[in-house]
C-alpha cells in the first residue's frame, strides 16, 4: 500500500520483501554450476588450495561468490575481486562481465548504490557485447531496483521497461513478470495508474502462463495489484485483489500477515472498523519480523485512535516503540511517534493530563531518528542520491560514446592508411610502366592521326549526304506542287461541258473505224 492520510500502509515492507525475492531470483537463475566441481563451500575452497587453474579456477571463484552472497557479503566480495583479477589475466570476457556484475551486486546488497551503479552499467554493456541477453536483463533490472530503492521512480521506469523487453527476447516469462511488476509499482508511485493497472495485469498473466502453481509469487503479484488500486483510491478493487492473493494460500507466513494487515488498513481507511478488527486478529500468533510487527501495531493503534479510544491507542503505540529497533533509520517507528503525538495532543485538548517525561521521550526519539538520517545520508538526501546516480549513468553513456567515436576514428585511420598504400602502389606501377608507354607512344600518335583523318572523311561524307538530302527535299516539294496543279486542272476540265462539234467528230471517227473493220 501507499501512505494513506494516517501514514499506515505496509508498502515499504512489501517492497523490501519484493526486492529480496527479485534479487535472489535474478542472481541464481544464471549461476554457473559446472559438473566437475562440488557445490559446498569447504570442498570448493579445498579445490582452490589444491591448485585449480584456468577456467576451472574461474568457475570456483564465481561459485564461492554465490555461496557467500547472502551469508557473508565481505567474503563474497573478496572472491569476486579474485575472479575479476584472474579473468583479466586470462582475458576471459564472459567472466570479466560476471565479475563486474558480482561487484556491483554485492555493493547493491550492502546499500552502496552509488558504488554499485558503475559496475552494473559496465556489466550490462559487456553482456550485451557477448549477446548474453539473460544476464544483461538481470543487471538492467538491478539498476532499476537501485532507483526504486532511493524513490527515483521516474528514473527506474525505463530500466524496468528495457529489462522486460530483454526477458521477452529470451522467452523468460518468470522474470519478464518480475520486471513488469516492478514497472507497475513505479507507475503507481508516479500516479500513472492506468499504466500501472495494465502492467500488473500483464505481470499476473505472465506468471500464470509460466507457473500457475507458484503460490508465493502469485500472492506477491496480486498483493502489488491491491496496492496499486489502494493508491488509486479504488478501495473495493484493492480488497478484491488482496483476497485473491490470500486465496493462493501462500506458504510464506509473513506474506499472509501482510495481506491481512493490508485488508485491515483498507477497511480502516473506508471506516469499517469491524472488518479492520477482524483482519488484524487473523494475523496474530504468526511469526513476523520486527518491522512488520511495528506496522501492525500502528494500524491497530490507529483503529482505536479513530474511535476516540486514545488511552488504548497510546498503549498500543507504546508496545510498538518498545519493539522497534531504535538504532537504525526506522520509518514505521517514525510513524508510531507521529501517531502517539497526535493522541497526546487530542487528550490535552480535551483537558487530560500528559506526563512531561512522555512528551520529552517522544521528542528525544524523534531527534535520535533525525540524527541517524543525517548521519546515514551525510548531507545527501534521496533526491541528491538520485541526481548522483543519474549523473553516473550520463557519465557512463558519455564514456561509451567517446569510446565509440575513438573506435570509428581508428577505423577511418586504417581506411586512410589502406588508401594511401593503394595510391603508392599505383604510383609504383605507373612508374614501372612509364618506359614501355614512352616506347610505344609514336604508335599511339600514328593511330591517333589515322583516327583523326577518318573522322574528317566521315564528316565530309556526312555533309555530302546532308546536301543531297536537301536537294531531294527540294525536288519533292516541286513534284508535290506540280501534282497539286495537275489535280486542279483535271478538276476544271471535268467540270466544263464537252463541245458539240467535238462530239460529232468522235461519232464520225467511230463510223469510219467500223466500215474499215467490215
């Protein structure tokens, strides 16, 4: 859930658990487990002492890093440093990439986010060059988680989007669902509720397609869906999704308590105190960590506070204070102190007496928490850390661009050298053939003269033909004129009547011819 007006959701606990689940999943998924080597720490370390060499030694270092990762961070980092050193000596690019991933991941687990980021960025680039898409996607997701942890939700979104696309390329439905879930959380945190709902539905569908029997993972995704609807003030839909998560009956008991408490908090927000009480009671008697327990006390104390039962609320808040770890930055404890102060103010406004030592004690605890925050951040708040992380990403990209430009310049230089060498060879060949060309130049000159003379003859012939052609055109025009004149004369003759005298002569001629024939 997100913070409601009384600041009592369990979203930070859920987010913490989600991060742990996501980290371990992404790290173990592609871990190398070579057959020749044992899996337990003592046997692996013994093999190293016995003098493993080459790839087998690289594998042993990487396996020991994985075995120590959640047991002893410092030991895991020592092995990853040894791996990086040996991988560089052996020029093993795959293990250099994995070593840089491991270096960044250890720092990420330790909370050194600014120190982790450069290593993870380098690992992403190397995995990309090696076409190791799965590991590349893991570290893109890890970078997104760093921004999510420092509340840089807008900066985290593009990394989760890229991770989801990369997992899709590898047809890895499980971790595509993980990346899309993280994306949905960031959408919700930035009030992009439409996108958040679409992505969380996709995350559910992907998980169901991958493994519909993974009850813990499905409960987690449906719980996040409930948180998204809660943040969007759609409390009925939030309740529906929390209930769906419970229906999977997760065997991770703390997840069950979180779901009960989220339901209680949602009903409390709606003013339904009976159902809030019912779900709070369901979570009693189940083993949970201190942080979750303090958040439960805060919900329960607020339940009494909103019903003006301030003495009972104060009693519950005091239990939360006694249980909370006061030596660390503890957000649930800060919420407890604010809620307790609120009840004390209401009581004094109503004429009740509050002991000064209680007021001073609350003030001292608040001051202690503030000092812890100042000491931890050392003047660098979350926004400053976000800015520093963004600058590191920008610097990394600039370094990549510079390296790319230098590579292009080197390629262009090589091409220029090749062209120069080619020109020198051509000059050498031309020089070598110069004498031969000189000896035969008179032949070329004679041929040239012949061609020139032939050209002139052709030009003269063309002129003659052109002249004759012109004469033919002129004669054609004259014949055409005479023909037209003949047609005109013939037409006139035909139109005029034949003279009678001429007709008589013709008849006389015909009689004479006839007698001669007889």
